[in-house]
């Protein structure tokens, strides 16, 4: 049902993907809607750029249910490993970099 309503948006797949990821991450939608969103995402992902965006969004979402996990797994199976790794760990790299920079900047020189 969600896929058919998004088909006219073929010229803007990133917007459709972003909308579906927001549904997955929403705390106000029911499980059926979340399941439909994950299923729809699995059907419209066309390339590594799309998969990268989904994996990056899911990696920051700590409440992965079975549908989200299956979607992440499907992306992992269809992406080069370095791309998946970068997408999944990108927010962690930024956090570690900022923490290191903070230590460097705020360390007193004795």
C-alpha cells in the first residue's frame, strides 16, 4: 500500500526514503505501519546511495525491531562492506573525533 502511493515520487526517491525512515523511527506509529514502511523501503531501494542513507539512519536508531533489522541486513547484503561499515559507524566516528578534539583542546599543558 505505501509503495503504490510513493510510485509517483520516482523522481524523488530520497524524499520517499526519508519519509519512510521517519515512519520507522516514529514513536507514534503502530507496529503495522512500521512493518509496512520497512517493507516499502526494501522494495524502493535502488542503489548504494539509497542503502547508505537507510543504514545511516537506522544505525542511530537504537530500537531496531525485527523489520528494521531485516532491512539493515538486506542493505548489508547488497552493499560493498566498506560502504556499509561507513554508513553504520559514521555517527560513532564523528562522536569519537569530537571527543578527541575536546581532549586535545582542553588538556592543560604542564
